C-alpha cells in the first residue's frame, strides 16, 4: 500500500512540474531563511553558557541618583567583593576585574599595542570556566607582577602554548611573569581579554573607598541560594558599609540622603542576561540587544509562515483539479482513509524535498549571512543535535497541515457530486485561500514598513546635528606612549600642510567615554548644592578642532594663566545649575575620595550640547576641564587627499616612536560603529524582507496561473466577443489586488505600533512618517500586479480556439 502511495505521489508531482517546483522552491527559501535566523538567535542566547556555574554567577551594578542626575554602571567599589563574601554565607566566591586599558607589549624590537588587558583577582578561575593549558589556576594570579595569557597570545609572543615562566614586557619597563596559559575565550562571552594581570599588584584594589566605582564584581552563589532574598538584603548592606563614609563626606545619614530623593544602591544581573539585557555604562564590550533577537525571531516565524501558507494555498488549489480522480477512486471502492493517506504522502514528500534543499541552501548562504550579521556562525555537532529532530517534526507537521485540508475536503464528497464538477467550482472562490493570501501580504507589507522605518532612523542618525563635526577628523590613538614628547608631536602635526587643527585628549564623543563625578556649588559639601556630571579633560584646541559651538562666554586660552582652573560647561549642566548667569561662577570639585579637599574652578563658557553618548540617550550634564590628557590626538584635515595626510602623520609618528604601532581611525567611521547593531539589523531586514516578498510572489504566481487555468474557456469566449488584453488582465487581477488592499489596511496599524515601540528606544528619533505606509502599500500593489500580470497576459494571448476546444 505504501509503495502504491509513493508511486502515485511521484507520478502526480511529475505531471505538475511547474507547481511542484514553485512549492518546493518557496518552502526551501522560507525554511533556509528561518534556519539562518535560528542559528543567529541560538548564538545570541548561548552567551556565557560555556561556564559550568553559569546559573549561579551574578554581576554587581551600581545605580546612583544625586544632584538631579541619574547614572547606572556595571562597576562597584573596591571593597564590595570582600564585604559581600564576609556578610552573606550564600556567596560562595567573588572575583573583581579592573580594566587596565591598552599597553604596548615588547616583541623583539617592536612594541605591539594590546588593548585586551584586565586586572583580575586570583579567584577568577573559581568563578569562570577558563580552562588552563599550562600553569596552576589556584596560584596563577596570587603574586604581584604575574599574568595569565590566552593560547593565541602565547603563540604570538613565544611561538608555543607552554609559556609558563616566560617574561612579558609592558611599556618598555614593566616586567610580568607568565604563570598560566588558558584556552582562547569563546566568542560567546561578554568579555574577551587576552591578558589577565594579578590584582595583587594594584594598590587601588586595597582601598576602602565606597564611593569610587571602578571594579567589575561578580558573585558565585552557593547551590540553592535565593537570589531574590540576597537582592533584598543589599540596601541594608549599603547602609552599613557606605553609610559611615557618606556621613563623613556629606554629613548625612543614609536615611536623610534617600529622603531627599537621592539613592545609591546595588543591583544584581545574572551572567546569562548581561549580553542581551544589559546596556548600562562601562560594559566590558558592546552588548547585543534582546529586542534584536525578538525582531529576528519574529521575522523567522513570519517568513516560514509565508512559505507554509504558499504551500497550503497551492496544495488546496491544485487538488481541485483532481476532483474527478477522487470520484473515480471512490466509485471503484477506495476508502476515505486511503485517499487521505495519498494526499498526505504527496504533501510530506514535497516538504521533505524542500527541507533537504533548505539545509544545503542555509549552509551555502552561511558565509554571506556571517558578513551581514558580523557573526562567525558554523553548523556544529551541537546544532545538528537539535536541528535534525526539529526538521523531522517540521516535515511531518507542515506536510500534514498542507495536505490535510484538501484530503479531508475532497475525500468527504459524494462521488456523484464530484463527477458533476461541483467541487471544482467551489474551489474557485475559496474563503480559506483568500484569508491565507491576505495573511501573506500582511506579513510582507509589515516587513517592508519595518525596514523603511529602520533605514529612515539610520538616515536620521547620520544626518542629525550632534553638536560636533565628525567629518575629516583623523584620530591617532595611544599618543600617551610618546610620554613627554606628546605635546611636541601635536605641534608638529599642526604644522603639516593638510592639517587645519589638532587636539590632544582621550575623551572623544565617538568612543563612549565616561567619567562621572560630583561637583558642588559651595566649598561646604551640601547635597542640595551638588550635581552629578560627566567630566572630561581637554586642551584649548578641543572645541575648535571638533567644530563645537559656544553658546556664551569663551573657549580656553593658553595665554591666560588663570585658565588652569577654568571650566566650560554644556547647556544641560547650565540648566541643572540654575545660575542666573553661569559665567565666572565657581564650582568646587573634590580632590580625593573622601572629599576632604575641595578645589574651586570658574566657568568661562557654556558650550552647545553635543551628543557624547549614543542617540538612544539624552544629553546629560558635562564639564570640560582645561587639563592635559594624552590618550589620543584628533586632527582636522583640510586637504581632500586624505591618504596623503595620513601618510604624513604616519611618517611623523614613526620619527617620534619607531618601535610603536601607528593606530588610527576616522571619527565619522567611529560614529557609525556606535550604531553597528542598527545598521546590521537594517541590512538583515532588507535581505529577509526581499526573500519574504519573493516567497509571497511565488505563491501569488502559482495562484494566478491556477485562476487563469480555471477560467480558460471564459477567457476564450471574452476574446471572441472582442475583449482586449487589458480587459482580461484587469479581470484576472482585480480579485488579487483587492486582497492586497485588505492586507495593507491590516498591516499598517500593526506595523505602526511595532515600529513606534522600537523607536522609543532612541531618545532622538523621527516619528513613523506617512510616506512609509504609502510607499509600502504602493510597492506591494505594484509587486502583486506585476506577478499576476505575467500569468494574466499569458492567458490573454492564448489563441481562443485552443481555449474553447480544451477539456
């Protein structure tokens, strides 16, 4: 019996090659696209799960509201870790990290700039799963001046992974002994450091400063510990430990501090949620976004749904042509269950072929998708473990769903009605099929609107006046390695023919630099006279080089000795300070963690607000101090020949520092990197929206062919009576266009709601504009009309004699 089902199924599929090809191709495209997105989502959701104790690891975050401003960061004070372990028995182990920043590492006569360095406690290997190739994890970081490196770094500097006992030289002078080599950190980690330096050699790590947040702190809880109970104990923990220092600094109890509307508190973030659900200040790396995962997951489901709807539509449509076959089979004694089995067999075979093609298609497109998404996805054994069973379930479910309706519908008719053709007539105007076509185009139009909104927002970001001019600015990094020669290097760069100006500061509005601190209106500490603000250290060339604008007052001047204590504030700070006239007013800045010494600074100017964070956030108070910072040199270029100027700057760098790498970037490119997630989302959305439209059009193409086939004789009669091609095309198209119009009416409000919520994630954004809906609607109508017209014109051009003679 099964052999007969298969033989009949292959015969029918072969007989209808065109419809079989459309079915298989549409299903394969939809499933391949879905698989690629599933790989992406699987990768995003697997971050940090390589750690054996993943479910028990949490990070401490601090949240501050003070002086009218709020801030949250992924840092905690130095003594937090030890105090938590001592106070709470549910805390099994703690580990701290302190970002060291980049340092040149000596290799032969060259100094290679390495930026992935961090100080870490010796307990790091008790908390995180970082397998050690050589060395003892229990003792590797206990002593000062020791370092654990990754296998990649060991091979880079020593040509072997057995590097324990060897010496690395940082900054030409600092010697560190390699005490361990670990395996390279997996890509699915929220941090990727190559050098783990012993915290034992860092004096700052031993300070008892509860208001200096510089350490990433992670907790490993004991099995069975209740995280909610621990979180509930943290306010009391803060009052006990930070309260005495708050009393010393502001002469306030914690209760009075909080009664004034301020707060200073800790929160806990599970390790597995850091990558997708944490984007606060001072993250180790730019994290992902759970919204992107939701969006891509929805796109995968919707595209697969379009493909399955196509499959079901064409299956039900074509099955009506087999009405007489079914009638004859029933007259000859075929049982209903055998007819159902026949249709389901054909449907499952088509689904199976589509799934096999989809797997190979996804594998072939994986490289392109990796370039698009910035991932390094690969089909591994872990993926195959869940992929193959899932595909098997998919084949059975979709095959049965697509074949069930025609099978149950056809097999339920009486033979006499079937042979009279009543069933075929009923199939010409199927309500179910119309609903499915509308559903397809609702999804397609929604995706078109979403893609247009994303690209409109990206265009807005790129064109918005962010308060500084990022074009034609070259940034040379790590100029601090020049030491005392840095200022001379800057002056010589300014003399180059293609250079307009240059400024030396590591604080740039395109690298997410943060340095929050509290300043006071009076030398006497009073929380009512304080603001929490971002403080940057810049020189007198900073404002003109970056094209910033003064609202009132003046820029710093190296001709005025008093400007050593001068500051420039932004408009947001001026509003928060509420001075009648901010010029020449004084602000007082604590010079130590306990605020025992207060230094006065006078305001010489107010600068127009500029976006020094992402456009997802509002501009917050900012104070610029006239102080030397050698982090980077930003150069405004006036020449059109950028390549020539870069070469001149490189030659100058080599003359000053022949053994150090020349690292540079352009500020406009750095700005664009801040929105890399949105750019990738936009590109992926365009690609998958295009595929969704192609899949929908395949189905529409098949349905149009079926509609034309069902009305062959009608078309022939109309042509004999004088109907022209345009009349026939309009007749065949109007029903489908009506369905597309209904889809537009449904998709527009749903898409508006979804994209409005997405835009709410940006402090600065364009509203969803009317022309996006008009463009999406007209585009969908045009695409549908072109698809339908191909079959309609073909039917209209057929010789009416052939049409009228056909049976």
